[in-house]
């Protein structure tokens, strides 16, 4: 796993570890985010993932609500 410091470097489908590194949050915070209501996740088997474009839309929606 390489540290992704820019949006362009992120994979199209993100894991908890990708969220942790990109957002600079703890492992537990990444899992809390993946399990929070309204966060745009989907399952691959038993593992939650988020699309990169969905993450950006979610962040933009949070910016507007602040």
C-alpha cells in the first residue's frame, strides 16, 4: 500500500486503509466513517468500499453543511 497524497493517485475503489491515509485519520475513524449513516459505501463480499467520486461528492456536501 502506497501513501496517496493526491486525488489523482487514489484508486477508483477505496478501502478503509485508503481512507485512513488519504484523509489522515486513524484506522478506527476510517471504519467509523465507513459504517456511518449517509456515507456512500457498497460491499464487495463482506468488505465495505467507497468509490473515489462518491467520496468527493460526500466531502463537498459536508463542506456546504458547515
